[in-house]
């Protein structure tokens, strides 16, 4: 999901910072929620990007 605060303009120099907001278990899987802030070098917020990463757990081995 993206939340745009203003369009990036020609000549803007942008930086990006990713913040891990949450890590949690969901059954055998793990979920990590992240938010990326995209800003100008003056600190003006341009966009926020939200991501959810799923790390799938392994199934139990047969006979283990």
C-alpha cells in the first residue's frame, strides 16, 4: 500500500528509510510489517510504502 503526500518532482533528491513495525507468529509462519518513508533531503515526506512479508515455516517431516 502506498500513501502519497505529494508527487516527486524533477530535481528532487530522495532518501528512503525502512522501519520494521511488527514481527509476529501466525501458525508456522512469521509475519513482518514494514513501513518505508520516502523523503526529500530537506525532510519533506513524499510517500509512505507499507509491506507485509510472510516467512513460511517448514512442514513437519514424515517420520520425524
